[in-house]
């Protein structure tokens, strides 16, 4: 079982990264092969809606094909994003938008066929203590999972802010650990694209 963590904060060593590490540790200790990608390390342009890929057979202008292949190879996806303006970070949103490139290369049906059957979970950190303000982020991710036909295993929201804040919240780290562990333990049989 391969689990891919997608770290969507601009700050590589921030709370989002720490929370994702806890989830991936849980997954790894439960026997999964884990990989973490830091989205700020990848060159991703906004979606152009060009559909040129249909002629060329690929969208090769940036690092999206690398991320697309990692997502394709994964059985489970852990999307970790800070709350930015009450929703996902721009880095996360650009990657979500670019998933449409897979659809434009082919058809909606082929896209779903390639995407479906994965497990998914969401991690979020935020500065305010009213976690209800993360509802749009969680709602967005829930709808993405539903659309892609990924099984939603749930979410963890934690307190961020300055670097290291989340590390003081051992309950939140434990919840993330258990979410990763739960994902790893699910014996998922899915059709590989
Ligand atoms: C552009 C931007 C927008 C933010 N918007 C919110 C917000 O709407 N609500 C909130 O509670 N915190 C907000 N924050 C605070 C971050 O969620 C918080 O600092 C978080 O820890 C950042 O993640 P990181 O530690 O992984 O970098 C915002 C921070 C930035 C930089």
C-alpha cells in the first residue's frame, strides 16, 4: 500500500508539514510505504484550460506530470493544507485545478476510471481557534473526494500559527497519526489505471 502526503503550505517546515509527518508516521508504522511531496518544491503553473495536451499527448511544461504520476501510483492520498482565507492554500488549489488536465487529455469517464478507488484524508492547520472556520476547506476537499470517487477517511484540524505550534498539541498529532494508521490498515483493492 502506497500513501502519498501532499504538503500544501508555502512554509516547508511549518505546522502543516509537522501534522503531515505525524500522519505519515502512523501510516508507515502500520506497514504502508509512504512518500511526502512538498508542493512548494514543484513548478506548477495555473491551469490554462488550453487543452493543448490533447494534441501533444501530455502537459509537459512544468512539474505537473511528476505529481500526476505520483497521485496515480498512490493507493491513499493525504492532503495537508493550511487554512488560507478560510479555504485551501493556493498551492493546493492549483494542484486540484490541474487534475482537470488529466480529464482534458481524455474524457470525464476515463478521468474517473483513472482516479477512482483511492483513499483520501485531509489535514488542516489554522491560526484561529474556531475550527468551524475551516468548514469551507473541509467541504471543498469532501466534494473533491466525492467527485474523484475517493473514499473519505476523515480529517484532522489543528492549531498552527508560528512554527512548532502544532508540536505542542499532542492530541492533534495523535489524531493525525491515527488517521494515517487507519488509512494504512484498510486493505483496499482498487483497479490500477
Ligand atoms: C495567506 C494566509 C492566509 C491565512 N488565512 C487564515 C485564515 O483564514 N484563518 C486562520 O485561522 N488562519 C489563517 N492563516 C494562518 C495560517 O493558517 C497559519 O499560520 C498556519 O499555521 C500556516 O501553515 P504553516 O504553519 O504550515 O505555514 C493565514 C495565513 C496566511 C499566510
